[in-house]
């Protein structure tokens, strides 16, 4: 699933993510849903989902939320450090 997102196959991968978030309420699936909402252009869904994210979750993965904010035009695109570790979700957004 991660590889599919990174290679740009959001249209086929995101339905799988949406099904899994209903069955497994893990933090990864919530972050994957946010990523899918961005990549598929679900602006209203993304806005609603972001409004439900608490500060603890934002602090746990600040890069992901910085990228999501930047993609929505609410912040500057973060500058990555040479040693920055990127997850598949970061990479698919960036």
C-alpha cells in the first residue's frame, strides 16, 4: 500500500485505505486517510479530518502535518534536512 502511494497510484490505493480505517482505528490509517484525501482532491474531507486531529498527533509527526498544511496553502513547504527520514506518506505528499 505504501509503495502504491509513493508511485502515484492513489486512485487504486485510497479505497483500500478508506476500508481499513473503518476496521482498524490505528494512527497509521488515520494519517494514510489524510494523505489520500489530499492526493485525491477530497478538500472537504481533508479539512474535516484535519479539524479532528489533536495537538498530540501533530507533534508526533510534525513533517506530515507541515506538508499537509503547505499543500493546502496554509503554510510554506518545509525545507527538508539532508538527514531527514521520510515515510511513504511524506514522500507521496512531497
